[in-house]
C-alpha cells in the first residue's frame, strides 16, 4: 500500500518534506508519494527519497471551482478549496493505478511506528477515516481501496459543495459516512470507556468514536490528541500556541488520561491501556517531523502532559499577524532592546 501526501499551492512548507522523509524511513516497505501541482515541490520530494506525482492545478480542470464555495479564497492559499481539491488530486493519482489501495495522510500528521498499515489493508470497505466530531470527519488518515472508492467520494464532494457552498472536506467526509455507512469504516479515536469523554457526549457519539476499536487494538488521531500534546496552530490565536489544552467542542477529554511513551505512545484511563497510532500536528512543529529529533521531542512533550495548559508565544507568527503599523512599532522596540 502506497502512503500518499497531497499538498497543493505555490508554497510547500519544509515540514512536508521532513514528514515525507520520516514516513519513508519508518515504513520502508511502503512507497511514499507526494501528489502536488507544484513542479518544484515534486522535484524536491524526490531529493528526500520519496516519489512524486504531478497534477494540474485542480481549479483549472475540476468541475468544482473556488467560486462555488463561500469561503474566503484569500485565506492561506485558498485553504478551504485546496482541502477539498486534495480528493480530486487523489482521484487523478488513482486513475493511473486504478486497482491499487493506498493511504492518504495529511501532511501535518505524524504516523507513529506502530501504525497498523497491514490491518488497514485487510478491511473490506471502500474508505476508512476518523471522525473529529459527529458533524465533521478528518482526512488525517484516509484508507482508499481503489479508483472506484475515491471516484465515488469525489463525485459526492463536488455535488455537495455546489449545493452547500460552506461545505468543507471535514463536513463532506462525515456526511458521506452517514449516507453510505456500508462504504466507510470509522477509525476509532478514543478507548471504549465512557469516562474518556465529556459528560455531554451521547451514546451515538460514543459508539462512533470508539467503533472498530476491538479490531485495531488502538486509536487514530483525528485532531484532538495531536492538538493536546503538541499544540494548537498559533496562527489561530494571535501568535500564541496552546499546549495541553482541552478544546471545549471536542468530545474526547485528553486531560483524563495518563500518556506515556514506552515502545509506543500509550494512553491510559482507569484499568485500560491502548496504543495511539498517529498524531495530527496542527502546530506544524518541524522538530516532530525531523527523523533525527522526532522521538526525543515527542517524549519531552509527553513527559510534561500533566502540567496543565501551557501558552507559548511564537514571536515571528505574532509579528506577521499584527497590522503593519503595529508590526513596525514592535520591530523598532525589539531592535532598541
């Protein structure tokens, strides 16, 4: 099974290439591929030992255009459109390899060494992915069985986004799983323990978040675990990275767990211990994707996970987010120091 990262746009961050290299070295029996519309990135991926697959910019060839969506096209390189267009890029890749199954991994997702690729390859459904909330799924790790599997999803995504212009990749994945449960295996995101969740989590949510946990004997990260352990994206909080913070609308309560790094990352609650297979690194911390530093950095973060919420100021991000006048003033003050 090939492991596919998709990154679209004119600027591809360094952590993407670090992650390609890390995945390639951790899973040497699986080809690692970057699917991109950026020719320079395609060439650079090959220098990191990964394969690359160049696609045309989806907005030029796909039936779904940025104008069909109500999202701000200027936000982070057409972030919302490109998030959806990744599915179309995957379809173009699958067109070349129609019978192959593959695993899509978001570029900021850390696959841990115990990630169950062999178990995923044996499932019978067309797709498999984790839920973030009942209304949203995450493309953090998406198993795709073949060309037909991704074609059905892309057709559904295009039709849905055109009729509901504020749709996102997350809402469309969740809706697809709801409408076609026979096509989708939900990847478990929490242990089968009621105390893993907030009190407001109902039985339906509990069942979906823990579904198939007996099969995998471990859990996947949609976004909760990675945001808790490695920090939330500081661009969303005026340059402040919050670590070990429970996000109120997330049903899973990481603060209730003891988290350890032995041979693998394990989460423990009451008498239950279970492996964690992946971490969604919203902070894009490059050290976590650097194969020379990744495990050391992760151990350090886990060792402090019971310390309570930590706030880190990321100066460069803060400066970029300040209005121009304040930015100049801030730089002048820093320079005088």
